[in-house]
C-alpha cells in the first residue's frame, strides 16, 4: 500500500474515485448527478483545513480519504472510500490506521443513517488500534441530520 497526498497533479484520480463514492451513497443521500453526469462533491479540497489522500495498491488507485483538521490534534474523516475490488482485504483498515498514525490526537468519524456497513467497518478498524477506546453516539449533524459518530484519541 502506498498513500499520497492529493496535489494538482493527481487531483483527477481523487475526483474520479470521489464520483464512484458519491454514486455508491446516492441511494442514502438522495443525491442525483448533475446534467453533465457528475455528482457535486461535499468536501472541498481547496479548503486549507482539508487534506485529500489517495491509497494505491499494486500501482492501482484503490481508495481515497479527505481529512478535515480544525486545529492541530483535532481531525475528522470527511470522506473515505475503498474501491469494491479492494474491500475485504483489510486495505481500508490499513489506510485508516496510516491516517490516524500520521495525525495523533482526537478523531471524529460520522456515518449517515442507513450506512450500518460503514459503522461496522469503522468500529472494527478502530478496535484494531492498540489501547484506543471509542465513544459512539448519535449526533445531529448540521448537514446530514442524525448520524452515528465515533470519537477517539489516537496516540500513535
């Protein structure tokens, strides 16, 4: 696995996978493609507080993540997607752990209503972290409504 930060040179790769992510969740988000067939993206990588990442496996783009950091040590997973071909291989967990290790501190992860499979993934990925205890609750998100939220502190 190789993880790189999104730059102008590789942003098209990120955007292509972000389209697949939006399409996969469109049944839950009730988002439709625009007239050009593309989905509007929720996370703006031009925001200085957001960092995009691309995960590669054997040279192929296998997933993306966007991390929103309000302040040093306060991070939120804004987007996280693994291409279906690469799922069930622990690649998503490895990718998530790499992000947590790069940015020690408080982490917040949210899943929209109906995405129980995402909640199961995140609880499993967090449980694999040594010594981390997760707090999970229901949270009223300004944009998404009621979401399931996990919060924990990464010390690695």
